[in-house]
C-alpha cells in the first residue's frame, strides 16, 4: 500500500476525517475477509458519489452547452460517467495502488479491474462530499473530469485501451495464473513533472519497460510494449 498522503496530493484534497477516505478505498472483499461489518466497505459511499457525480456533470454540461437538447445532454453525461471513463481517471491518479482488497481480488488483478476502479472513484467522491461539503467536492470532480468533459463536448471522447487487463487475460489463459509483476525501476524529475520507469516481469523474467508521468501510465506503457512484441 502506498501512503495515503500521496493519494491526497494526486486529487489535491486533504481529508479532515482520514477514516472516510479509508472507507472509500475498502473493497467489499477486504471487509468480508477481515470480519468487518457491511458499512466498513465502500458500497454506500459509491452510491452517494454516483449521485453527486451525475449531478455535477449534468450541471456543467447544462451551463456550457446552453443550446443543446435534453437528449444530447443525457448522452454526453452518460459517456462521461460511464465505467470505462471513470476507470481511466482512476488509473491516471493510480487509485488502484491505494485500495484495500481481499486476497482473492488481489491475486486476480483487482487493482486493475475497471469495475472496481470506477466504483472506488465514486466512493472517493462520496467521501469528499461528506468530508468537505458540496463546493469542495464539486471542485475536485471538475478538476479530475475537466479533460473528459472537454473531449465529450467536442465529440472526441474515446476511452483508453486497457493494455494491462489485455495482457493479464492473455497470461491467465496461457499460464492459468497471474504472474505479472510491475516493478518501479526509475523515478526522475521534479515533483510536478515526474517521469516513472516500470519494468514488466513474468515469472521473474523482464519482458519490457514503459515510461509515463505516473506509475499507472508507465505500467500501461510497459504492458503495451510487451503486447506489441506478440510473444505472449
């Protein structure tokens, strides 16, 4: 688990109640395996975050696209708050690195699953709403979703191809287990402009490397490089 403070820096919001954030990052599998009650997982916060997110995006589209019909606005909102778009944003802030997962989900690549990541992002939004109120949460949402909103308005929103999931599926089909490792081997540059280098290993053997402005992007680049080789 990476430090919670790193995650707060990535979303530019510091929680007054750290337990709310931990709750938002706790998957039901972890809560179940550790004998915690239902309210210890992030599903209730996900419900709240989903509703708040939809309202904020709808309000933004309503104010910006002031000549569009209801049907167009609904379509734009739906593509912005869809599972894959949320997962893309979650990956851009390395949300998966901070999740509390049960052993089963951990071994099955839960940190990269779009469904888990999108739900967790909604839970984090719900937690921010409870911790900081409407305006602070709205500011975080608009900051995280700004590029997706712009692309959607222009008609250019395309969900990112998930190379890590593709590679993991191929490895599981071939070896019947998940043996992929993503090892951080380089980190350079100032805090606001970091460049990360990740090495992808399978059964301890290096298959390729990738670079990116975040650890998640570097991992995607490494997986893409390995897939392009066509050796798996």
